[in-house]
C-alpha cells in the first residue's frame, strides 16, 4: 500500500540524483518489467553534496525495522539498485535529461506516484523473508523446534516444508552441507540445522548468533568452554528463487568436548526467544545484543573473552551513565540480594578498567590482581557466571535450564570409589550450578 511516507521517501531520493556531478551509477535501463536483454538505453546518474546520504538516512529511519541493523553503505547500495531498476519512472520521459537540475525537479506527479508504489513494494518497506540454513555439528536436535523466525531440526528432518520460496523445487539433502543436491562442490556431513528467516543473509547471521548464544546458556559452565580438537566447519546456504552458498572453516559453535542437545524441555524458552525477533523496542533489542555478545565470547580464550562478557552485561543494563552502580544494583536484583557486594564492586572495577581503556588487557588491571589476592578466584570466570545467570533470568525468567551433566554417572562412580571428594566447595562469586 502506497501512502504519503512512500511518496516523501521517493521524493527525497529523486531530488538527490542529477545528470551530472559525482558519479553514482552507470547502467542500462528499459520500460518497467522489461527483461534484462531488452534494456535498450544506457545512462549515468550522479549526486551532489550530501543530499543522497540524507535521503538514505531518511529511508533508514522510516523503512522496515531491519534497515537499522545493516550498514549505511549496504542500504545506500540497496537504494541505488532500486533507482537503477526503476529508472524508467525517473528519467524515461526525460531522456536524455533536458536540464541540469535534479531528476526530482523534472518528474511529474504521476511518475513520482508510480515510483512510490515501487518503493512501497520493495524490500526496504515490504521485506520478504529468505531462508538461511546454518549447518550444526555439535548440536544434537532430539526434538525439533518450529517457530516463525527460526527453526532447529536434525539433519534428517530438513525438508521442502521449511522452504518459503520457489527454491522448494530444488532437490534437498539435509544430511550434508550444502543441502542442495545439484551443488557440484564438496559436500560435508552435518548433525543438524538452524534455519533463520529474514530479509537479508547478514540479518540471519545476527539472529543465528542470538539463538546459538542462548543455546550456549544451557551448558553447565564447566563444559561451556571445554573444547576438543575435532575439526568443524560453518557456512551458510540461503534459499530464495535460487540459492547462494557461503563456505567457512569456522564453525557456528566452538569444537565442544560434549555435544549440546535441543529437547522438548527447551521449547518454552526457544519460543520466547522467537518472539523477541519481532519486537522493535530498545529493551528487547538490547536483550538480543546481549546474547550476541555472549555468543562472541564463547569462541575466545579467557583473556579476550572478558571484554565481550562486559558488553553483554552492559547491553542488559541499557544505561548511559553510572555503569558500576547500575550493574551492582542490577546483579543483586537478578542474581541474589545477598551476593557479596564488596566483591561484586571489585569485579566491576576490573570491568571498568578494561572497558574504559585503563587496561587493554584484563591481566594489566590492578584490580585483577587485587581480586585474586582478596578472593582467591578468577574474575574472568566469576564474570562469566554472573553474566550467564543474568541472561538466563532477565531474558528467559529461568525457563532456560541447565542440561544434565554428561559425565554425571562417571563422577558419581568416582565419588563412590573415593577418588573424588563428595563435595567440592567453589571459590566462585556464585554457585556454578545457580
């Protein structure tokens, strides 16, 4: 549906392009709907000053919400492609240009309305979701999860029912990546799939990071960063009217020592996560950012892990000033009012040194050594416990539970034989089981 907003956006775009100035694009064009081979006219369009950037920013503010999640450069390219694809409405009746003014000044109202209709139907205002598939090697989907914005299935369960475009006509094989049988390159076996529906692959990648960051929270802390030497890979296959494949030697999870599971017990919180992707308010978006930061930290060594963990906590806080006081208040409210406030404040001083540049390396912080001396505990590990607990409670209200210890039986046997102590008292700021 075309309204005044679409007309205003179209007006700003065409008023910012000229027949001379700084080159924006050189292209062939034809009548609306003409096939590629029937583009009979060639032209160039130009910009002057910062008018075109202003038009791009205006579309970003008033277009589909996902536009605020991509770079200005990517949106500028989208708008330029829109202009060249619909140039007949802009310059078809004025070709070659009969004046040096903007195309907007030369267009009649009928052509502006026609262009506005095209803009209203474009992905910038009426986005059409595309399916991006991410291969999983360390995540065993015992019970599949089907939601509006994403799904999790085992390798054998991937089918045409998940595909939302004409790509459903292609033969699929979910047991290998890429899952397209006509793919002529190497195909490698997978365990499961995370499918994400969004207008652009780069948005799907951000959503996948939030989903997998949340799934990482199901791991007991002692296994979350316990990695093996196994070889894994990543990549993405996006299905639209055709398909595109991005290959990567970096997995979508670290090479975990023990595979993670998705069971029916995870469906409640996964459904809650699905609903977050459709929200546009800042607090909800901040929750998704916090999960993204936690996901980034998952792959890193302890030295590099500390900063993104701090950022995950800051994203949950959503404050611009007084981070330390706000963080202490937030953690006590979310985790436990009886938590050692003095210890928590010292941990936040370590955070402050890293985030504000006093200690580019966490090990350089004076408070890092003070923390060890005072509490005989690793502040990096303590922060990870605090952040994970805050994420689980603040976002999922503790519907997200730890999965069972994969070594529970072996640990019980070792304790029964006296080879392990019955109880190990942790030195951590909160219990790792909390």
